C-alpha cells in the first residue's frame, strides 16, 4: 500500500449530513503547470434502489484501464483513476486549456446491507456505473404471546 497525501476540496453542493459516513479524499494532481485539480474531485452520484446501491461517475476521456474500483476494509468502496495529460508538441500554441487531467480518488463507506462480494462495474460512453447489490432485509419474526388471566 502506498502512502497518499490527502487534502480536502470545498464542495458547495455537498450534503451537510451523510448517514453513511461518506468520507472524501483527494489525491492531488501532479504538480505541472497544466494539470488542474478540478478533475481530482470527480463528481459521483449515489442512489439507492430497492435492490442495490448504484454509483455513477462522469469520466469523459478516461479508459477503463485507467480506472480502479475496489472494496477495502470490508465495506469501503474506492473509485480511483487518472486522466492523462494530452501530449504537447513544441509547435502547438494553446489558446485555452479547460479540460482537466490528473488523478482522482473517492471513497464511500457502504452500509451493512451491501453485498460487497457481488460488486459490478461498467464504463460506457464516459460514465462509470458501479452497482453494489443489497442483502434482503429479513423481517423480524413476530410470535403472538397468549395473555393469561
């Protein structure tokens, strides 16, 4: 395991309270002049359906070989990767650079009902979809007790 320096990025659209104790970590982008930290905090949607927890991340221009999806510590989903910087030619003259590059890492603490051994991931049209199935919640067995007297 490599040592990763983590920092925080202000996210004005983040929820104030997270019932699943989601913690975010950011791997800083490489320190060259053109790398931008904007890609470091990849935006990820998390929705819960009756069957699964579904995570969707917009990763345009990222190949599936450049993305890792892992479960660590038994219940922490880690989505990480890197978008490489475009090769520059000495004869090129840039007028504007708005697309970001660099590394990203996001971590999500999964709830107890997540089946972490059945996680599936797919990357299609620049959207990474990670599906974590949910275990069926067993309804408590109710036993009627006869009242004497």
